[in-house]
C-alpha cells in the first residue's frame, strides 16, 4: 500500500513540473467544467483594431494591447508584447515591452504600445503588415511564445482637399416669410470634388484602413450649442452650411465678427485630422478665412478657396 501511495505522489509531482511558464491559480482547477462556461482562449486584442471586409486587420499608431491567457503566468515570469521577425532562417524580436498583469495574472496590458516605432527608418512603410506576439519571459530563459497576430499598421491620418465657396444670403426673388425672417449674412458650400472638362476628381480618403467619418461644425457662440453640424461616413466630403450661421456684423459699433469652424476627419483605427478655421465678416461680406493647416487668405464672395492642397492637386 505504501508503494502505491509513493508512485501516485511521484506522478503528481511530474504533472506539476510539466506546466512550464504557465500555472493554474490555486483553487481554480476544474472550476466551470461541465457547467457550460465558455472556454478562455489565448488571444491578443488591440484597442480600436479594425477588421476590413478584405480580411485584413488594421491597427493605429499608439494603442493599448491586451494579452488574455487561459492559464495564469507564474510569479517569476512576465508577459512581453513584441514584434516577431523571421528572415527564412533566424527569428528575432523587436520592440519588446513588458505588460502589466491583472490580479490573477491571466490578463496582461501594455498601455500605448508604439506601433509607429516599427515603421521608423527603412524597415517598413506605413500600412505594412507585422507579426505581433506575446512572449512569456523569465530572467533566466529567452522566453516562450504565446498567442500572435498579423496586423497592418496605419499611422497616417485621412485627408480631403476642400474647395469652399462663400455666397451672400440675399435673394432678390425670395418672398418675405414672417416665420423664417431673412438673416443678413453669408452661407458657404464645400466639396472635396473638383469637376474638370473630362472627369470629376475626388480628393478624399485614407490610404490604409479607410475613412470612417467626417464632421464640419460651425460654432458662432462657444457658449451655445453648435449652429450647424454637417457630417458623413464616406467620400466625398461635401455639403452646405445654410444662412443663419454667419450673420454679418451690425456696423460701426461692431465692424467685424469672427466665427469658428471645426473640421475633423477620422479613419477606421482612430487616426484624426482636425483643423479650426476662423472666418471674419464685416457688415456685408466675408473678408477673410484663416486655415491653420491649409492655405487661408483673402476671400472673394462666390470664388472657390482651395485650402487643403498638400495631398492632392485639386484646385491648382
């Protein structure tokens, strides 16, 4: 009988040694079996990751990375997030960053993993695929690979070159409407499309994960709700801000007024382009538009103003 107990003890110790870098937390072995609980699978998830219809998963530049493991990692081990490289004969790892565990050491997180660092130098161009891997490391050993993901890095913001045309609200043919009184001011049209003699060009998009949304918000009074919000989820970026948002100045006591317009583009992994225009009007005209990230300048009523020409040759 004593020999049988000794054999069982040896088998139990051998089973424990086979665990390696992973160990089941005390008191959790066998829990949930047969109770219909979902199985926990080893996985890597990335903040704002976007799965395109093509099957490609895109990730942004600095995003949180979470590694979920089915078994707890032993106390002396640490999970790292790294880029795996293989040249046909040799495997190397770059940009390995230690993750922070939760209480039971099954979920590990790197806050703001710098995917953009992978694209530095001549290594990779933007919108390039990489292999992201979780490594379980001990100070005395090189590390053991856990789950991995192939993702495509998108660090560039979307773009849309806009032609903006200001027009006077006065309409000599309009009938007087007491319920909708005339506002002495201007309105404007904007579009990323440029019509030529033979074709129409749309300078709008995102060269990697794709355009997700755009908004144009007119705020004549920062303490009041937005006067007008125009938005969309695809190209072209175009619309009209009707009369009422850009009233002209009253006159001598108020020679000019300024209005802010916030223009925002987002792609599918959260990269953002944002600019705030400043529009100045006097008692009867739009006199100036300042576009910090574009080509602002004097404005003539009814004449297009091309303000984003760094990406496409629209309006040149």
